[in-house]
C-alpha cells in the first residue's frame, strides 16, 4: 500500500540546514527535486516481444500473466493472459496497445 506524506517537506529549508555554498545548495536542491519528481512518475520498461511464429507474438511480464498478439485475417488480437483486450489493424499498433495496457496496470498498482 502506498502512503502519502502527512506534510510537505520544505526542500529549501532542508538544504539550508547544511553548510554549503550557494552553488552547492542549488545543485543539491535540483538533485532532490529531480529525485522526487522521478519517484512520482517512474519509468516503466518496454515489453520485450518474442517472435514465436509468423502470426503469433508474446511478451512476458512480472505480473504473472503475459501479453500475446495473434494475427487472424489481417486483424491483430491483443490478449492479456487469456482475455482479449484490443483488436488492431497492424502489428505495431497491437504492440503499442499492449504497452499502453501494461503501463496502465502498473500505474494502477502504484496509485
């Protein structure tokens, strides 16, 4: 479970506590702000697709289930586990749909 801080941290006051020159304080403050920003919007890795056949592709995830794409008569069907989640006109758009779904599921876990 993600917990929210009860009060905001005054980064400038924190940096001013240390005996640093003005340039060092600016560097530390920028680094802290970057770290906090990156923590609230983590980078989600790209799915790695494995070509198993000319009409079937799969990508494993750490969610316990993986994604697969099956091409049937020019339509690419994207599955998460056994559940179809999208029907696309191209392989690239199918991979993009799977990536977007994966990112949404990860973000929901972090919320």
